[in-house]
C-alpha cells in the first residue's frame, strides 16, 4: 500500500480479471472487479443508450397518461348520450332525435332528460345492406309489345300521360332501335282492366 498526499492509502492493483463488456460483448482484461466496459468508447455509447432509454420511457409515460385519460367528448364509451352521439356523427342533436324517431337508431330513455344510445347501434348505421342480385329482365318479343306511338293512338292518350302511367304502375319498358316498347299485356291490364 502506498500513502497519497492527502493521507489516504491506495491499493495497488496487482491482479487482472477477465470481463465481458456490457456494450459490445467482447472479452477484455479489467483492473477492477466493477469495471463494466472495455474502453471509453463503449462507456460513452452505453451512457448515450441509457439516456435515450430514459427519455423514451418518459415519453411512453406521457403517452400512456394521455391514452388513459378520460375521453373529453365521451364518444368512446359503450353508451352515448345524444350530444356525444351527435359529436361522433358530426351531426346535430335534432338529427340524432330524428334517427331515433324514425326507428333507424335504437335508444333508451332513462328519464325525461336522459336518452342513451348504444354505440354498436351507431356503428350498424354504416353497415351496408346485402346486395340482392336482380334477375335480368328479358324483354318480350316485339310482336307482343306496343311502341309508344301505337299505344298513344290505341288508348287515345298523350305521350306525357302514357309515360306517367308506365312510371306510376312500374311497368317494364325497353328500347329497341329508335323506339321504346312496353308489353301489350301490361298496358292492357292497366288501361283496359275489364278486357
């Protein structure tokens, strides 16, 4: 042991210890049992990594607090009041009440001033109805049809009145070339029901 200027004793290091660097993983010879890194570069890198990890942990805590905080609009709950439902749909309260009144949106009145809407019912508003494949209507043979001019002469009605009758009764019409046709049986059943 050697005495220093301040009167403390200093141990001489006569031994060596094989250690593994915590940063790079290389084996090195350490002069003390508490040495963690093989050199100044690995020590600096480890220090920077520790600082970076601490900053990331602090940011993760901030993000977690924000996510855990109560939803200020109240639109993430299972049940929504009318105002929250309106905010979620970006609509007015009147629109929500209208959807409830026409039966498109289910709601529960807990009291005179408290109406709740189930969040799943709002989500169902956006589900698309199943697509129904319609059979392709094949036009009847032209020999069994009137063109618009013939129908006007036979039934003695104007073109506008004829189209209104076809539209109102949802009769099938089709175009072949430059003429529009409607089935004789359909038009006779509407304009001459007794015959």
